[in-house]
C-alpha cells in the first residue's frame, strides 16, 4: 500500500527515471480511474474495465536474444496476445519495446517511438502509464506502474522476480533509461535482436520488478552476459519482452 509519505516524496522528485526499490506509481494510477495495486474490481478478479494494451511476455521465444529483429519481436507479441484471446483493439498494433542501432544504411530506432501515445493498461485493467512522458519519467519520476504487481503477463499472471525461483526479471529492451537506442560502438542489442550466440555482444535489459543491484530501472538496468539463452538465464531472465499496443 502506498503511504502518504511515499506520494509526497514522489511528487518532489523530478527527471529521475528509475524509482526507489519497491516503490509503486500512485500518481499514474490515480488517473483514468484505474484501481490501485490489488484493489478495486480488477484487483478482485472481476473483468477489467480497460482493454489490455500492455503485457510482459509470459514465456520467451527460447532462442536467446534472437527474435528475428524488431519485426519478429512485434510478431511474437501479437502471437501471444492472440493465444491469450486478447481482443484486437481498433487502430492499435502490438509492438515489442525494443530499440535498435543504426545498421545497413538505416538509422537507429528508439523503443519509445515505436509504442504509440498511450494510455496503456495491463490485463487486469490497471493503468500502466498515461503517455510516453509518464512511462519514462520525463517530467516526474514514478509516473508509471511497471513493478512486480502490475507488470503482468498476457494472461494476467505475475512474472517471477528477485527472490523467486527462477528469477526472470530481466526484460530485453536494448534501450537507455529514456527509451532510446544506446549510443556508441558497443553492441547492446545482440545485433538488433538477431543473435543467439555469445562472444558477439550483449543486450541491455530492465527489471520489471524494480529490484536487484544498484540500478532498478524498468528498462535499462544492466547488460546481459551474452546473447545465448543460457546467458540470458544466468543473469536473471528468460528472454522476455515488454509488449505495448501502439496507437
């Protein structure tokens, strides 16, 4: 339960993307009538009042960081949504939250530019973020609800995190904390999500549960040990993705 003190602290912290350990996002949830964590009709298992437009993939593809590029990752999000009987929303397309570096004469791609304008709700109808700025903490921290309680799978199930066995809180993003492609020569996307072998780069991951290590960022916590499935697992993941319905 978010206390009044926590809300006050969140209100005065600006321009910081990654929230404090275990802190929820009361400000964003207060908008659009979304129920707080574990409360309201959606929290009691009643039908969600808002369509699902955000989820964490409940299972990875199992091929390391190789999703066949951004298009393949988008298709995987759409595949899981269809399998979970999530109704297609008019004017929205499922996109994986992934950034890609410049390659083959094409410019870099920012994850934040791929996912639409928002708002986004999880499978229980709770508001994840009202817009791109809130999602990334552009103006004020803690404006999104990505945490272990709200970052649910396409089936509305919790994703295992720190303290669980196995820990799968590493979510592939290839992004910096602002949701943009990471500048420099180092490969932080496993060849723009086409590689599944080690010794050929790594991939930046975020922590959906906002815990673990010094950096608890939901989208830019640390790099993986490699691009293979075993090394994604070794750092606390399973090659999972964030999926947003872009409008």
